C-alpha cells in the first residue's frame, strides 16, 4: 500500500488521521465537503493522486462554500478560487494571492491504498 502525503500542512500535536472517503469518490478538479471530527473540510483531487484538504469556510466571509470554488493553478501551484469573491488561494499552503491579510486553513492529507485520510 502506497502512502503519500500531498499537503504541506503540518501535523499538529494531538491531531489524528481520519478516513474520509475513497480516492475514486473524488472527481478530478471538483470539490467535496466533508465533516471531519466536527470540522467542515473541503477536499479536492487534482490529477491521479494529488488530494488537498482546506477549511470549507471562505476566509473573507466565513460562509461554508469553498468546496464549490474553482480549481486552477498559478505556475506549479494548485489553487482554489472562492465562489463568492473570487479570491485565489494555494491549495497546499492556504496563501491568498490577492489579499495577504486572508489565509485559507489547510489540513494534512494522505492517500493510503484507495483511502483518503485527513489529519485534524
């Protein structure tokens, strides 16, 4: 079984891995919302095995909409654009390209076999 960490988010003390879904249940470049240990998380698969997990809440409005954002890229960086204000964020770091005062929370993600796991 291959385990592959796809997010640069760091695993915080006390965080644990939680199985969320099968990799095949995530469509390429499309978001899905999940409730993981009481937190609303948006999951994105980009390509065959790259999976990212971010806060579902838009940093600018706190509305839980990020899973409906537009997946794209800036150079080699996979991005998500908020469906509300179109602010663009790095899927791996949460950095906002248009407004340095905003940051999207990210979670460590790994794929073990066909299982997508998120650490919270």
